[in-house]
C-alpha cells in the first residue's frame, strides 16, 4: 500500500497546477458548505430560542380538547338534536388557586395565571381596540420576558398600582398618551374602568405593540366581570424536553386542554425539517460539482500515464493495484481540499459572526447567527472524500482494464499491422 501511495503522490505532484486547481475547487466547496450550514442552523437555533423565550412551554386553556357528549348520545347510538340551547355559563378556569396548587406539587418550573379579553381603550377622544391581559406581576416575570422589552417603567409597578396599565409604545403614540396619563378601558359588556399608564413596552412586533396591554389580574377580573376566573395558565419548565409529558398529565389532571410549545408549532417543526433536507442537498450538490475537477485531472493522468500503466502490469501489478493507485490520487486531492476547506469554512464563519446590522433605533445591534459545530465539518469532509473517491474510481476502472500489449505497440504500430495483414490477404 505504501508503494501504491508513493506512485499516486508522484502522479499528483507532477501535475501540480491541475492539482492545485482541483484542490481549490474542493476547498471552496467544503468551505462554503460549512459556512452555509453554520449560518442556516444558527438562524434556526436563534429563531427557536426567540420563539421559546416568547411563548410558554405549556399553556393550559379554558376549553376542552373534544366537545362534551350529550347524555342522550352516550346512551343511544342514533340521536338527532334540534334547537339545542347551550348552557349559559361564564367560560374560564374556575378556582385557579386550587388548580395552581395541584400543578405545583409535581411541575418542575414556574407558572402564572392570566385572564385575557377584548377591550376598547379611550384617551383624548380617540379609541383603539386591544387585548387586555390581567397578570400577577411577580409570577409573570418568571414566565414571560416582557420586562426585557420595557422602554419606560416596569411590570413590577403593577404590584403597587391597583389600576395600573402597561401599554405598547406604538399604541400610546397613536393616542398621544404617555406614562402617568389616565385612560379609560371599556369591556365588551359595557363596563368601564379608569387605568393609569405605568409603563410602555416595545417588542418590535407591530401587532403586539399596538394591540396588547397588561394590567393587574384583579382589576381585569372586575372589568370583564369574571371574579375568581382565569382563562389560561402558562408554564415555563426547567427542562423544555418535558413539555409534551407535562401537557398530557396536566390535561388529564385538570380536564382542560393543555398545549405544549411543540404542538403549538408543529407546522414550524416540519418546515425546519424540510429546510435542513434542502440545506444538506445543496451542500452535497456543491461538493459533487467540485468532484468533477478531480475526475478531470485523474482522467488526464490515466491518459498520459498509459505507458506507465503498461509497465506496471508487465511487472506483475494486478488490476486492483492499478485501480487503487488512481483512486488514491483522487483521495489525496480530496483530503487536501477537505483540510483547506475546513480552515476556509472556519474563517468564513468567524467573519460572518462579526457582521453587524442596525435595523432600527429601537432594536439592539444584531449579528448574523452563526452556529459552530464539529458535525458540519465532519459531514462536509466526508462528502468531499466520497465525491473524490467516486471521481477517481471512474477513470481508475478504465486504467485497470487497459491491455499492456496494446499500449506498448501504440496505435501507429497496430494500424501498420492491420495494413500488412490486408495486403497479405490481397496477394493471396
């Protein structure tokens, strides 16, 4: 094997210019593949991190996963209902203190209760509709990251102001209101209550900044006429991997629908899977294109070293050894290209990680999310070596099938032999 490798290395070294070009082709393929994989996975992880930070890991809602059956349907197989009137009842999770206490016995994480409803905000003769959420500030800060988006005031101010209101900054700008101003909120039932703005937040999402507001839970329960009722329990787990199990157990225990973050974003998970398949397909295509350069140089070497192949076969080298020589030539170029490409990929990734973007004055400086993973280098290098081996194997098989007698005679000698044989046959 050492002798075969030395012969392959000599062939590659004698065509240094073509070797360098082919190596650069593989290096560029590996380098850009690693950088692209790091960028795409980094963006995916950054988006997932932002999503997980923005939503609860498990949310228990005030609804049933399946509608309750009518008593007659449970007893008879064929039942038809006409003019059925629903039972008038306030929708929501009743006695939330007991529900939270039962969950705290076994849930490893933080949880908070919320009551949300539609309301109309009025100030200086202008009205806007929004979703008003009643929260317990201390518990909400353990589950939500709204405090990071505060631009004026704090969510904690709701603890000391019974009629306090934390409003989106864009909504406040539309109304011309500011911190310290008193506004009026009117529920769908016509109940009106005055609130004092104690804080402004800015998430960068227009729908949230213009259509959401926070207030103390008790004040919202009075406004919506739902005493001791909430409509959701949000849970933030210490181990996010337990989300599905916690949701299933909570639903069995309380009887209300519990949705994990994975179930809520099931379509998004499928989109990420398809995205990864596309990414690795493109990476493979780049490296296959780089393999054509190796195929070209190995094919040229086979053509130029035909007499050397004949001599090796005359000395007793079997076809397998001849084939291995040219496969090794492709692998040598592939290994050199993979090493150079890994260095190039790391350099590109490091540079891209330093690129800054300033989208708006309200958002902090953003950098390209690059994820450094050894797996990216391993996959890119293995694909490069695979394409190099295939690119070297095709001309290697051709070289192994060459007949040493035909090579030594050459095409000119063979044509002369055929002419002599034709002349002899004509004379006969």
